[in-house]
């Protein structure tokens, strides 16, 4: 029979040479020449030919006895597990939490006792609505879920990048998510809320108004995971060694400061690099630029809870930082990517009910519902009760129980005792309860009638929505208005558009008018009757604005440099030095990915060909082309987009005089204060310093007419 033209990994001689070696751990590995492992079946049987099925003659039928083929296809057929019903698209990394301020007086939680102590963590970021393969820059809330592998068990803080939520009672969660996800008859739109069902539900649920303001803000289009805040959302309880309880709200503050993209950029990033956020985290961690957050806690007691304007059990409300300041107690550092996405990121199972001694729940009706839901959903998604045996979910502290059997049981107790109490005594009797160390629920006194009602204060749906809006800068308020207009313009039913505007009238009249105008509504609908009077005297909170909290530097950001043959080598070098000194990155975009020949004759490889490296992928851009290069690129549509988009997205733009024809052809003639001319090497530093402001916002009003 003629030799098969395909090339197996190992030649027949190598196969024959395959030998069994004993590994360090005593296990045996079958290896061929040069220490390359031999391909085997799941049963460890060496495979001779992985290119052809076993068949009768060269053109005959396949044989059932081909166990290698059967096993391979069988396994492939079953590779997928159900994606998460929400937060399906996610990306995760390992790291540690370091306690920087002991909370020993407030909680007995072991991880908060000793300053300087590190606890391993696994953090998964996600979008909510999109399916597993959706794009990263969907306008959406981001999940920020942290598993702390503490010495007294796993604690999961399953939070979001927004401190409030849409609904107040978990019983509404299926409705909210059904409305947000693709519509059931047509299965679109995916990963976006700009459609009738979503806004129908929101406009019929006044409790969602505060969250609607947050999701229409730039918080839902973060520059990447590294630049967003995180929140535990609910009020939790800390309990100290004496059994005293303190309420707590958890916050994550990014070291690099907050940053978002602009909406038009988000739309384009989704096309240019749908994995923009994944790539960013991967690049940062693999380069050793480890993302970091500080953990902050807001601590308060029953008395504050009684006096506060809002109910602390209501997850649609915040406690402003100006009212209860944030105490910074630790830092979170992500320093290791996963070895295998499926094993870790996909199989990690967060459960809000994973708490440790010293951390307890409150009666927030959303949290209570979540406590039921997470365990339940993991059973379906991971296929059995033993998902805690998977390495990513197993505690890193010792653990012993009498739970046994079930699908895929890896941790199996030894010996006779599988129940307690038992009289076997000593180690043979298995683990025992520990009244001192064991988890004890806070003995809150509760009594009351069985009712399906919500507390009175929950009914204030607009006051904090108004406070959020008034806490934003003018630029951010415009973005919120534009986002409402964009989303509601995709809603096909005029009555839904109007109903949403009727809620906005309770938030801010001017906003409602601008949105109505942007939608072309003939008349302003009457304001929705508020269930409780809107508090108009809440003080704006600076902490709620992204732009009021600018980053300390341009570190962690990326400059896209458009270059051509003849690029000024000195200037490029100066830009590289200035960026490096700031902790920022440079990426070269060129007519050909092979690179360019600089003015000093050196050949510099590019990272992107110009049509694959649009300026939306960068925080700022520089155009360092030669005269010849400018002429060439002035005829290239994607090069013109590079500069016109950078301009439209209010980015800082460095340029050399030779680039003028490209700008002209791109229609960018207004060289405003966001432009920095690079004449000499020192200008590069000035450019990077200017970039610290992230955007030249003054330009924005000039590029938007509708
Ligand atoms: Fe979740 N949520 N959720 N959620 N949630 C899930 O659990 C649920 C809510 C959050 O990276 C599910 O493992 C209910 C608020 C994150 O694996 C599910 C309610 C907050 C993640 C579930 C909420 C969150 C989830 C789906 C209303 C912020 C991703 C897959 C009461 C504080 C975790 C899964 C990861 C995932 C239920 C509301 C955050 C179905 C019933 C509020 C970050 O159990």
C-alpha cells in the first residue's frame, strides 16, 4: 500500500525506539527518541497511526474495532459543557491578596488577621449578557469574582464593576436576564441591551432606574479589566471573635486608575479585536506588569443602618464614600495566567454562599436568592455534586467530610467511618466538629409574618439615580445622554422609548429633555409617578465619576505609532524611552508587518499591518512617517481611518511635519491642543506627559452634531 502523504509526529523508527522511562514521581512515561512523549490512547496504549482510521482496504468501510478512532471522536463529541447562564464570557487569572491593615478587631476571618499575610486568589472577570463567544467591548456590566483560598476555607466574593444592581429581589432575576439576552424568537441581538425586550422590562421596573444610569455611563465600556473598580454590591457582615457584628461593603480600587473607551471606539474595537480585554490581561501578566487593586471596606453598624436615608439591604442603592469613608485593608495582585482555560476559567465555580468564619450574610433579598442559585447552577453546568473536587475549586487548606461518592469522585475518604457520630474513636473515626473554630452564623434575632412584600424604603427609585447623574462631569453626562439615545433608538416600539423617558424626568429634567430630543419624540411624556418623593438634596459624590478620579500616570497604557520607511530613528527612540520611563507601551503599525527601514538604516519589525492595527486599539497615537510614507499612506483608507478615528475619539496625537499630507487627506485639519508636534527628542517626553490626561475632551463637542 502506498505511504500516506501526511506526516505523523513520529517516524516508524522513532516509534520502534519508544521506550518506557520512569518519571521522578515514580510514574512511567512512554517516550520516543529525544524525550518526546509517545501519543497514547486514554488507556495509555501507544498509538502507531493518528492520521488514518482502520478500514478494509484503502477505499473500504471503517471498522468498528478501531478503538483509537472511537475513543478520540467520543471524547471530542463531549468536549463542551453548558456555558454559564449569565456571565458566560469570562477571563481569569491567579494571584494573591495581601492584608495591609489588620481587621482583627472587626472580623475573625483568618485572612484579615495578620498584616503582610498573603492568601492565594483566583479572579474571573466577565460580561453578563453575551454568550461565550461574544465580543469583549459589549456595553455591559462586568463581573469581578474572586475566590480566596484562605486557611479556613474558600471565600468567594462574587461582585461586579458597578456597586448597584437592576433589581431588589432575586425572584426577578430570570425576568431581567431573559429580557437582556437575545430575544427568544429571533435569537438576536446578542451581547447587548439595545433592544425592545430589555428596555421594555427596565421601563416597567422603576427599581432599575439607578442601575440604568450606571449602565448608560462609561462604566460599562471599560478600557480593560485592569482599569475598573469592583464591588461586592450587597451589605455583608463581619463578625469578630467576641461575636460582635459590623456591616461591611467591599470595594476594589484599581491601582492604574479607572479608564473607559468611548462608545464609537467600543463598536470598532469589537470588530478589530473582539478579545481586546482578554489580550490586555494576558499581555500585562505575561509581560510582568501585574494588575493590582486595593481592597477597601465601608464599615458601619446597626445604628447607621437605621438612620441612613436608604435601606442597606437594598442592592439598588450605594452608601456614598463621602458618607462612610473607605478603609483600605489589602491589595490584590494578579500575577499568573492559567495553564488551561477550560480546567480553570471555565470550571471555576463561584458560590456566594462560600463564606468563612468571620464573614456572614445579611437579609438582602438579592443576596439570599443568590445563595440558592449559585450552588444550583454549578450542579447543572459541571454535571454533578463533586465539582468541588476540581483543583480550581478545591480549598488549599486541609478539608475532611463524610460526603462521599457521586459522579467523578476524586477525594474519597479512607477507612470504615463514613458517618458521625461514630464510636470508632481516634483517627479511625474520621473528622470531628470544632465548636471553637467552626463556622457559626451570626445569631440575628428575626421574627415576623410570612409576606411577599418589600421594605418601605426600597420604594425610593429615583433619588440615587439623580445623585449619580449629578455627580458626573459634563463630558460624562453627555455620554450618558448619548448612550440612552443610542440604545433607545434601537428600540422599535415608540411607547417603550417614551416610557423610559418618563422615568428620566424623575432623575433630571434636562437629561430627559435631551434624550427625548435625541430620539425625536414629538412631546415630552409625563413623568412616571414616583412611589416615594425624590430626594433632591443628596450631595453629589465625586467618587462616582470616572473623570473626577484621573489616573496617577499613563502607566499600563499603549501608544500606537504609525511608521513608514524612513521613520526618524532618533524620534522613535526618544518616544520609546519616554514611554518606557512612564511604564507605557509602544506598538508599531506599518504598511507591512515585516517592518520599516528607519532613517539610520535599521530595520524595525512592526507589530501590526496598518489595516490590522486601527487606532481604536491604542490609548494615544503618534504618526512618525517620512514624506514618502505620508504620500503612500494618504492613499490608504485604513491609514486615514487611523488618524481620523484618533481625532474623533479625542485622543492625544503626536506627529511630525512630514505627516501633514496624511492628516489633510484624512480630513484632520484642526490641530487643537490634543496634538503634540515632535520636532526634537525632548518633545516625546512632553507628549507622554500630555497623554496622562488620557483624552483631549475639549475636542469631543466638535465631532458630534447629533
Ligand atoms: Fe450572579 N449569577 N446572580 N450576580 N453572578 C451567576 O452563577 C444570580 C448578581 C455574578 O465568573 C450564575 O456560576 C442571581 C449580582 C458574577 O463564574 C448564577 C442573581 C452580582 C457571576 C447567578 C444574581 C452578580 C455571576 C451563573 C440575582 C454582583 C460570574 C453562572 C439575585 C454582586 C461568576 C454561575 C463567574 C454568575 C445568579 C445577581 C455577580 C445563575 C439569582 C447582584 C460575577 O448562579
